C-alpha cells in the first residue's frame, strides 16, 4: 500500500466529512418530541401528549433501525479482513465512520444525529413514555389504547403495584377486551418463544414448532442488530475521559475493548425479559430442546435428531440429550449434523454463552418407580426413550451474580443511645416488622421544622437532585430539592437567612450522629448524600390516582421482586449503608412511607410523616421501601444517605464543611476585632 496515497485518501475522507452539511432526510429528534409531550401533559393538553409522545416513540425506533442498517451496510463495504498495516487499519476506520455518518444523516437528517442525554435514553429503556400515554389515552376515553400503553409499561416495570391495579380496572371496564392488552414493545424473538411454549404445553406441537423456528430466526437477527449498535461511541462510568491522556493506539484499543464488552452483553440482553434484572438461563439452547421433542412427537425424527445434536453443541455430553440422540440415530439409520447456524453462532460466541447456559452438572435425572424426571419437571414413561422439557424454565438468577440481600457486613445491633435528650424512640425493628429499622420523634422542634420548610420554599428548585427532572418518579407530583452546599452558598450570598442555612447543616449532622449511635456502629458513619426535598401534588391530576410517589426500591441494590433478590451492582449506589428521612411537616394528604417485603407488594410497616419524625434503616435489600402518592399539599423532608466507606464521602458535604469552617473563622475574627469591621472578601 502506498503510504502517501493512504494519507492523502484519509485526509480526503476527513475533509469530505467536514464539508458534508446537506441533509436528505428529515426526522424530528425524539428527545425534543418527548419534552414537548411532557410539557403538554402538565398543561393537561392530552391530545398533544398523544401526538408528541407517539411521534417520539416512532422517531426513537426509526433512529435505532437506521443505525443498525447503516452500520451493517458500512461494515460490509469496509471490512477489516484484509487489513495488515496500521495505516490500512485507520483508513478502514475512517472510511467506515464516514460511511455510517453519511448513511444515517441521509435517512434521519442532521437534527436527529445530535447526542441525546442519558436520562432521556434511560426513560425510553424503562418505557416511561407509555406511562404518560396510558394516562393521556384514559383522559381521552380511548380505553383500548390506554390498556395497551398500561400493559406495555407494566411489562418493563412489574414492581409497579399501582399500574397492576390500573390494568385490573381496565379489564373490568366495558369497551376493553383481552386483545387490547398487548405489549407494544415486545421483542419478536421473546414473543414467538413465549407463544411457542404455550402451544407446546397444550400439546399443539405443530404450532409450537412454527413459533420456535420463528423465535430462532428472530433471535439471530436480534443478535446481529444488538452487535451493530455496539459499533457506535461507548461510554462507561468508570472512565473519566476529561482526564484521559493516552496515546492514539491506547485510545483506539480502549474503544474497541468497550465495543467488545458491549457485544458480550448482547447474549445477556437478548435472554432477559423486560423489567427483569436476570436473564433466563439456558435460553438459546432451550429452543432446540423444545424443538427436538416436538419434532419427535410428530414423527419427524430426522429434524428431531438435528435439533438434539444442536442442543449438545451447547451442553456437550449431557446425559438425557445424548440418550435422545442415540435413539433418533437408530430410528433414522444414519447420523445428521447439527444446524449450521448453531455451529456458526457457538464458534463466535461460545465464551459469552457459557455464562448463561445451564451446565450438565446442574441437570439431574432421577429414576423413580418406572419413570424418570428431567430437571424441568417433565415425566416420561420408561418405555419411551426421548425426553423433552415440560413448561417454561424456572426464572433463576444467574449464579455469577452476587446476592447482597443481607444487611451491612457488621454485626447487626441496635438500641444504642439517642444522643439528644429530646429524641423519643417510637418503634424499633421488631415493631416495624423488619431488621435495622427505627422510628423516632422530636428529632427537631416545631420551630426548626417551620424554619427549614421556609428555607425549602426559597432555595429548592424543580428537578434539583433528580438530574433536572421535575417529576422523576411520577408525572402527578412536582419534586424540588437543594443540597447543603447550595443552601450555605445562598446564605453566604444573603439570598436566604444564614441562620437557616446553618440549621440545615446542623440538623443533618444531628441525624447522622443519632443513626450512628442507635445502630451501635463500630466505625464512623459518613454522609453519602444529603437532600432537602419537597414533593407537591399537581392540582387536577389526582382523580382516581393510585400510583406511588416513589416506587418500591432499595437504596444500595437493584430490587428484583420476581426473583425475591436484590443485586448489589451498578447502577445502584452500592456503597450506601444506612438511610434516614427526617420529616418537616404532616399537613398534606397521602405521602406515607412504607416498608415492604422483597416482592415489592407486601407492606410490612407504614409511617405517617410529621414534624420532627425520623425513620432510619439499613440501605440493603432487607429494607425495600417507597412512598405512597401525595394527593394534596406538599410533603417536605431532609433525606440522608450514609456510608461506612470514607472513600465514598459526599464531596459537596466536604465542601460544605469548609464553608462552615470559614464562616466560623469569620465569626471568631469579628469577635476578637470588632473595631476594624473588615469584609473578609476584601482581605484578598
């Protein structure tokens, strides 16, 4: 390869990309449409909510499919197969990148190629738009569409008890039938597989075969699409690219390492149902297990043998399937190779699949009274050799995940001193039907509650502490918050009374000392996050409301109600150890704090907020909790999270400590020399 030509061609491509400004397509950005829909919701303009939100969903899907098509096309046009030199590699990288940008821009337009915020992307992944849609369609009396939107949202949010209740109400209403409850975001491979299982269980093997074969085709197609989406820019929380100072080769290597990590996760993603944290074990091989037995039932033995051997590619030497293969081979009189697609897929992704398939050591066959049972519960007569699965595989969390459902790794103790004479113990863990829980009264006085509430009305801002989201948990309430540091800054600037700002700081420290003392912790409890927050019921949106102000969750792990587990892994704040809520008022309706079992449904204790009342608890899966809907008025509190690990101390708290020290020094100086009357800012 001519080096001079390569460099000039690369520069030509870069220049062409820079000069490319025309747009052949036009697609309105889905984040803009989404924001317009949310704004319309708060104006009670439900027709616009539907118009903008449906447009946002359509735009989101089109952008995704366009990225897939363009990346796959450019991957074929500019392969890495023949690359043998560094410059050739970079030449292909740039050509492929330019190809993708041109292709995507041609299809969706320049305005839809801008970077969308991570918060909006997460909202679409969590199907939040469908929550708005079901409420809007309900207001517009379009119950069939409301039912579909509610069902779609609930599939990805199965812990949302109120949406479950909404669905039951829709089912009871005239004008809705079972056909209206569809998952608009159902993934084709999972939809076909689920339908196939139902037909298999009803002994409709012909219909089941058609659906399982369709599910396999859709799975392999979805896998290709997932990996294509991994070719774009990658972002991992662990890396701060502002401080990234590596060479070109290290940067390129890092990017492709991240892309490979993304592809590695595709196997897990495709086998995980919406709203679940854990994938279905053995998901892809299970297709071949169902198929081999269904084909056998229809006397299609060659097809049964092919599927049985395909299954053994994933579970080499598994006893029950090996016996099936021997039976089929004798019946047809010759051997048959496994399916080429299964062989190709396993060669490329064997390591990834090994994390998700059930090893032969986990499958057991027990002989009992002339019958044998497979691990999936199927019973076969001893005179019929082939065996198959019977029903859906149990939803079992992956063993590689670590279960942290227990309380923090200290000896669990409680009942220590309450530090302050005024504080009253109301209920301990036993009375609250749990572990590491406490309810206290008179932590602060009525006057202090009033002062902090007035402070909240002045200093808090909508969405503060919730990444700018005014309604992060429910569209029926407005959330406003402020941190200790922000409050002290406002006090120092004279925008709020400095005394009130210092009170917020002092009260949070009072709460920390009480929690540390009561739970008899043998190490220092540090602030992880401190938040003065008010949530207000939005007028006109409280009729027939039955959602939660804050859904059931745990503070340091990802709650998985279906599996009755709580996974201590990102994006959960895994370093948090204890939590506390100090209430400032009780003059509102609703807003009760609740503890539940890990199913997120069974309420074990309820706390009615009141001035000076504080609930404290350990932050793990032993204490799932949430907040009932605030249906009238405003509920204000100081929310506190603590950690035992000093590495995760709240940065803003450390800065607030410095501000407090400066203020104390300033006060001390003014006491020693009142005659000078010098502004400390002027001394600089």
